[in-house]
C-alpha cells in the first residue's frame, strides 16, 4: 500500500514537471500572472480567496478549520507550497478580485453557471447541491411556489449564482421582487430572515442545512434547481494549474479522502427539529454558564476540547446535574454506577465529579481504540463506545470487515452499527444484539451541538 502511494506521488510530481515546462514554453515572453503554476512553484505559495463561514474557512477553538480550508491545505501540501488566504465574504467582490488578478484560486463554496463560465476558468467539480428558497417559518405555511413567492420581497447576495438565477426567472415572466446586496454575506442574510428583517433569500441547500442549526426558525420551502456543482475558480493564466488540479482531484476521489471530508462537514446535518434547536439555544443562555469552568478544567486535565464535553453533556442530560434515567444512569454526564465507581466518582449528582468522571471515561475509550483510527473519526468512535459500549464497537468493526467496508472510518461504520439490531448480523458477534442506530444518532447530535456551541461563542462580542 505504501509503495503504491509512493508510486502515485512520483507520477503526480512528474506530471507537474511536464505540465509546468510545457506551460513555460507555450507562454514564454508573455510574463506571469495569477494561476500560473510555474510562478506558484517558483515563489513557494498559492494565493486563495475564500469566505469566512463554517462551510469554507473559520477560526475554531483549536485553530483554523472549514471545508474549503482543509481542501486547499491538502492541495497546497501536494504542491509543496504554502497557502495564503484572502478573506472576502461577498460573491460579487470575490469575482471582481479574481478578474483583477488578486489570487490564483477562489475556493469559496462557489458553483459554476453559464455566466461565470463565460468569465472564468474552473477546476474540476467536487461537490453538488441545489438552490432553495429560504423563508421564516411563519411564511412557510403558504409560500409553496414562484407565484406566491412574488408576494414577498427578497434580498439576494450580489454576484451570486442565486442572483443570476432569479434574474433569468424574471426574464421568463416570473414577477419576482428582490434586490441584491454586496454588503451582507449569505449567512448574514439568513440571520436577517430569522429576525424578520427580510422576507426571503436563496441559498445552496448545504448552506441552509448547516445554518438552520443556528437559526431554527428558517425553512427551505422549495428548490429552484435540480443540481449545481461546486468548483474552484482559477486565475487568468491557469492552463497548467487546471491540468494538475484535474489529476489531483481525481486522486482524492479515488482514494476516498474527498468523500471523508464531505462527510465530516455535511454528513451530520439532519436529525433535528424546531423544538430541539430552540431548546438548545435557550439552554446555552440559561444553563451552560454554571458548568463552563468545570468543562474547561476537564479539558486541561484530559486534553479533550471543552466544547466537545459540553456538547456530550447536553446530549446526555441537557446540562441538568440532577438528571436520572429509568435505567439508573445519573448526573450531568449520565454515568452508570459501575462507570462512576471505576472513575472514582463518589456522587454522580455532583456536576464537577460527573464532568471529570465522564471526561476521564471518554479519555480511556480514546486510548483503547486502535491507532489505525485517526483524526476526528477517533473522537466519533470513542463517543459511540461511550453510548453503546466498546465491545459492540469491536463487533461492528468485524461486521464492517466482512462487508468489505473500512472499520477505521466513521463514514462506513455509521452504516454498519445499525446492523447490530438485525439477527442476520448480531447472531455472529461476541456480544450479540445492540440498538446500533443509537450511537450513530448520538454521535451526529453531539457533533451538531458542538458546532452550534462553537458558532455561538464566536458571535459573542
């Protein structure tokens, strides 16, 4: 396996050299401009425009994160150069910046359409979505088509594919009322709908799914397109860069890495309803303050991010230190009597003891996992084990092997764990039956709660 990866690496490097030399020959004497692979390699950096949002680039508790950030970091690492970022939130301003040659790549969650293809060169498609109309829940009861939408006034991000689409719909006889803005980001427009400051906007479905967690009153009422493809916009002289991108994207698709990244950011956006989300936002305000110090102390001792522990505690007890379940688990981390004894917890209803005991138990589970499970997947496996027990995780890993799935990747395991409730599968395991769908939902909810909490903390002045 290692030799195969090394061989592929040499092939990619060879392609880069050939393409770069060919580009240099074809463009000799014309000077260098943005998107020129030879210039990127020579200077040792690639300049990338992106937006400040969860789907693209943002500052998390443990450093910079975001789907486009991780994707561009991987590409820069492949080229052996440093990625430098320009943060521009307006789609219109991003397009202007690319036309003026300020960057080599725009990796900002942008989709290709006819208008953009007439102006820019694009890299390969790597993710698909569709455009949807978003309104406040109070309007969702009656807005069901374009005719009814015409009774509202929308605000759309200027320069976006959404603005292009609505203009084309207007041109075909749909009397839509909307204006465009280059001073508000797409996320800010969604916030204004939540506050009833504007009637509607249009966004990509993946953007809606993520932001509805922060604004539970949002509703997507109907789609406007069937499929739109995400792609990076490239600089003015980008033939060689485009050729290398096509090879690189093909490699990360074949290896499964791209699917893993998509699953990391978009694989847990369901499973919530209006009441769930409203309650969580309210609990952040009225219950979390009393426990923050203890979560942070647990992070200092066990190295587990406090926001993860807080999200887990909310899933367990809604941050109620006196919570008791019919099965006998108790406290803010809902510890069993046996686990509490193993962790040295004397009073499960003492929130400090419970949080420290829960963090220690999760830390122990992390240490028990095979070293082949890496990164964020390692945390998700440990959370699943906290919920269903490590022995059932081992059983599910064996089922995954039997089904030719990857037992080290959560993307595969979340489809395998529910099989533990089917006799066909659990009858051949050591520990037998388990409600395997529960740890999957458990992990997805905690992931969501953590993301919402971290977004909330960023919004605090």
